[in-house]
C-alpha cells in the first residue's frame, strides 16, 4: 500500500488496471521475446498503473529500470512499435513520450498474436495448433534452414505475410476471417516464407505438403 500511495490513492479505477494487467499477462506476454516482455511490462507500470496511457522518460533512464542495456531497450521498443503495442514521440528537451497501447484498445488484433475464433474467450493458456507445422516433414538440413530464415524475419515483414495469408484464406474459403483455424493460417504463412527462401528444386520436393491449403472450401 505504501508503494501504491506514491502514485496516488487507490480508486475505483484500480479494477481497470487489474483487468488490463491480466489481459497483458495472459494474451500478450507469452507471444513476445524476453526483452520486449521486460520493456513492455515496465512501460505498463510507468503508465497504466499510474492511470495514464502515456509516460515520458529517457531511454537512458528506462534501461536500468529494466535491467537491460541501452541498445537492448532500443531494439525492444522498436519491436514493440512494429507490433503496434507502443507508439513513441521524441522531444529533444524532455526525452521520449511512450504511448503504451493495450490489446483491448487497439482497433484490430495485431497479426503477431494467434487469432481467436468468434465467441472464444481469452484463455490463460497458450493455444495449441491442431496439427504439427509442415516443416516438420522437411529433411533436417532443410528444416534448420527454413526455421533459421523464418526467425530472421522482422515483425513488420511477418505481419505483412500474416495479413496476406489471412486475405488469401478468407477469399479461398469464402467466409469471414474467423472461419479457419490458427494451424491453417500458420501453414499458409509458412508456405509464403517457403516460396521466398527455397529454390525451384526444394519447392517441387515439398509442395505436396501444402496441398491441404488448396483443398479448403
């Protein structure tokens, strides 16, 4: 209670903060890299816990609060911006203003998060795809190459590929974008990546693994 009093009295708005924190921990944190988790968590503490979506501070002050190097914090913030979770405005005399976005206040669900089917409630557990990824059937060498290349994709590029996959599946199935499951979306994204990084020989070798995408009605 002493720590809370530093930020002002506990009001009826405290329940809003608790709900936002549960949303953050259940639906967002499991899908962020470790350093982005730390920085987003700290920015939430400095903003929404103080009843504001904004916090103004310098990267040099934020880094020790996160226990990270300055360069790591900058990279983490860049990743959070790409995921639409943070917006920044730099001012030369007063540091950076961070607008800390909440999942529930975003106009659209960010593409880096697993999609939720219509009517499905948030769950504290991680979603489990209904089948293994296609690249499990690749040879060991090709699987390592594929996974390595996929991990080098920027959040922006991954978002673009995910949006492209959603559009393709929605048009293919002829229904809204909640009509297909996360495993199908994952496989379509992997096919797009597969076509970008593998040459003709490898594409011919593995194309049949993606045939199920073209059998959807």
